[in-house]
């Protein structure tokens, strides 16, 4: 049970390697949602994420056009995963964000509920059946929805409002798959995900998002505490935005990050810590540049 719990949290962190570096919204907005293995208990927890971004303003007001903006985003996300019959499970994500945006012209704060997400997952390969000896395989696929519960603001004087916001104002579709290979104390997890965005009521559609990543973990036991150090990498491509069906040229972005973290397990509790340094971030006129991210989580099985 301990090993399955460790595998579960490994995939949890694999699914949230932040990937919040997109110009639509800062909470619940990525396609990197967790794909967790089948456990005989449900799971609930909280995750805190800190991220920094910057970009240059694109405004119809000449003196504000080209001004560099800085954002600091703190997000507290409640997470729940519930097992269903016949290999299905459902995950729920409810984020609350605190955003600080500042430049040479302004200093603003915003806070509130972000975009909630629901994800249904299906276990294609069961590690109990697909494995030889100590080698185990698991394959799980999911589909979900991101709901427009977070506030989205459209500035009247901004040509394209792509600031980091509480929500995107749109209902979006989430697709992803995770494959896991474990051998003794080693675990390798790989994922691929895609997020299909729709048009919000302001006629703005944020670009679709593609994500892929891989992570390696190792199990270390110290008495009643089990530790799992991990390292990994992730690549994210965000397509052009659209404003009233017209493409916002050069709003796409490429993001390549590394991940290093540690997890600790004690009975029904699990605690996680991860840092996500940016290795390569190629952004254009309308895209936000992620500077760094860090995450802390606490989870409980019941």
C-alpha cells in the first residue's frame, strides 16, 4: 500500500509541473492535471503554488504600450480524487488565487476563486496484470472540463487583454494520458496532454495548449517515513490567441522546464515539495514569460 501511495503522489506531481505559464489564467488553467493510479482509498488534499511572470503591455494608450509588467501569483488549490467502479475515477480541482501585478505605472492586487476543473480517468493497463516480476506497467487516460468560475476582465483600453487573471471566461476541454513503468524502487512516468480552449463572451479565445513531460523517482525508507526524491522535465507549447476570430500574431510560446522535488509519506499522509526552474522560455509580443515556480502539497487518503 505504501508503494502504491508513493506511485500515486509521483504521478500527482508529474501532472502539475507548472505549466501555469500561459497568458490566459493563473489557476486551474493548464492541461497538466493529475492522472492517478487506482487505489482502494479516496484522496483529498491542498496544494500551494507560487509563480512569477513578466511581459510587455500592448495598449492603445501610447504611454502605456511596451511597459513591462510583473506578476506574482499565489494559488491554493483544493484537490479531491474519488474512485468509481470499473476502473474509473473522478478528480476535482478548486483553486483560489492571490495575484500581485505591478509596473512603473501601476501596482494592483486581485484575489478570488479561479477556474474549477473536473477530470474523469480510466485505467487502461492495470499494474497487477501487466507486469513481469518486479516490473510493473500502468496506462491511464483522462478527459475533463475546465469551468469558467474564475473572474475574467476585458480592459476597454487594452487591444488584447492577456494578463494573468483569475479565469479565462471559457469552458475548455482537457485531454491527457500517463504511462508509468516501475522496477523495484525506481519509477518512471511519462505524460502527454492537450487543452482545447473555446471562445469566451468577450470574443477572445486563448490558444490551445500541448504539454509533455517525463519524471524519474526513487524510493528511500527511513523507519516509519518513506521518502521519494524526484527529477524531471516538461515541455509546453501554447498556440496563438484569437480576438473575434482574428489571430493575435506572435502570441504563442514555448516553455521548457526542469523539476526537482521530494515527497514524504507517513501512514495516511503525504507531503510534497517541488521547485520548477525555467530552462528555456521563448515568448513573443503577446505572451507571458514564466520566471520560476515552486509548489508545496499535503494529501490524505481515506
